[in-house]
C-alpha cells in the first residue's frame, strides 16, 4: 500500500519547493496597499449588509474595514460605489485531474474559469497525488489566473476500486495508518472515502485522519451514513449519501417521503454531530439525470468551456442511456433531491456548495453559481446560500481563520458584484472585479487565458 520510498520522498520535496516558490511569488507580485472605498459589504458572520465601507488590503490580507477609514498615501484605490463586496467563493467539490484527463484538456486551461467566476478557492475531493502536486505548483506560480486549491487523497475504496484511475483499494486495517501519514506528508487536507469502503476501514481512516488534523469526507456506499456519522465523519458528499440511507422499503429516490422515522433519525444525528452535507445538486441535474435535455446541453455557461472539453463531455454522455419517455420522472427525482436539501437546511444541518466540476455539463466556475441558484430553489435564503459557498466551505477546510468572511487579518480573496445577491442570488454572477490575495483582477482579462479550441 505504501508508495515507493523514492517516489514519496521526491513528492514531498516537490511539494515543499512548490509551496516555497508560491509564497515568494505571491509576496513579490502583490501590491503594497489596495483600498476599496464606498462599498457595501456582506457580513457572512451576521448575514447582513454593511453600508458604505472602506476596506484596506495590505499585501495579501485585509488590514482594516470600517465606515470611516483613512486611505493610506500611495494606495491603489478602487471606487466601490454602487457595488457589493462578498468574500471569494469556494467550490467544495471538484476533481482537478482525472475528469479533465478524460476530456483531453489540461487543468491549466480551465483553472482561470473558476477565478473569473469569483471562485477563489476549490476543494479537491479525490484525485491522484502527483498530478495534484504539479497543479499546486502551477497555481502558486500563477495566482493571477488560478484559485487556491486544497488537495485530497485518491478515492479510498474496496478491491477492485470503482474508478481505476483515481481509486485506491484500502482493504486491510494495518494499511491505514501508513497511508494516512503519507497523505498528510504529501500536503493533502481531505481524505475521501468511496463506495466500496467497509466500515472497519472507514472507522480507522476517520480516527487516523483526525489524529493528524485531516478532514474526512465520503461518497458513501457499503459504509452506511448512519455508521459513518456515528463514527465521526466530517462531511457527506452528494445528496445520495443521505438519501440512499433513509428510503423506506418499497419506495424509491423519487417517492421517498422524508417524514419517515429512519429519515428523521439520521437527519437529527447529522445535525447533532455537526456533519456537513455537500448536495452537489448541479451535477445531478445537468449530467446524471437530465444530461439529454437541450437546456442543459446548450446552457449559456457552457459557451466559454474549451471546445475539446465540450467534445469530451458529449462522448461521455453518449455512454449513458437517457430514455426520452423517462424525462419527467427524472425531473421529479431531482426535485426530491432539492426537497431533501431544504429539509436538511431547516433541520439546522450545515450545507456546503460544491459542483463536481468538470463533469459533463458542469462548467468549472459558472456551475457554482448554478448550484447557488439551485440551493435557493431548495429553500435556503440567499444569505445562507452565500454562506454555503464561503464561511461554511472555509470551515470544512479548517481555513476559516483565513477565508470565508470579510474580516481584518483574513486573506483578501474578495468579489465585487454590481447588484445585491441578497435580493436575487443570480447577482453573484454580475462580477465587476475579483480580488485574489490582494490582486485586483478583471474577469474578462482572466478568461483570455482559457483556450476556445
């Protein structure tokens, strides 16, 4: 199970060098002081809008924020009149390498799509280590084009692994401690369990992961949600990781009523134990259930995706069977996913915002705005929805001291939008400027780095 010693030693050295280079590059390229004046600021902690604020950024961090703050001499000043500032969005569920590899597009070609959409950080949820490390180095060297990335383990699975390219069979308890240690040393922040993981392995992954300060999440299968929640898992990926464990006998994903005792007990336990749920509604709608529907195939958000990626999407979708006569039933099933998401939110469960980009018809960056729209349709308030993509996601990454809200001392990852997203969540799309680590960036200029072919 252990990586070859030479390979893992090289990998750790590569990761350390990459981090060092990235830090030096960031500090050298960031303006000394940037000031945004006369801007409305969304306070994600209090879920309220603060009027006419001045935000002073020194280096890559927010130095001070307030209604009457003097502008330091020599600052780069951005007039925020008529704009709303929200903290940079975080996509809590992406795959950095294996999905792009299947569509013959390099990660470097689409990473700018995240940043141009105001997605200043992404959480990887399962990929191979070496490509992620290479990508991390590229990101550190090009912060003006890329979101921050937080790495994950390969998909911890049974034998054989469901996904042969990114799955890793972990079947003996004695393998787990060494594996988790290797992941920590490789710079991984999240351990991801997949559908074939058995409980005895899952329990030890959670225990060893927590002992080393790592986050443990799961796209569950054999390991039930009831058991994983009781064992201390941090997060459940996809609405299926809740829904599939609360369906009464004789019912389906489409017909399941969430008033049943099994559902109520699991939802209460998820809330009690502080487990977050990342529904990833957009991938279910656009690809899994309705990937044959014209409105998602031709969605305007897909227009900026490289042509090779779109061609790859269509090749992959041809492998799926979408009987036309089942379209209404599939739509009804998706609405039940949204209904359960609303039930979880009203029960007090922490909801995250993730997309599974770049799965077919899930464009990197813009799909997070689609997810926010779907969460509002599911019953979340616009303020709670913004928080799902900011402070909630920062907390699941254990990065809430750096990200997720606009506060002095935090990293200056910010987005200026032209209209109020509390009035209409679609206004998170109306981006004027993206600020990434103190750099003031134009979305259209960022997108110039994305190839069209």
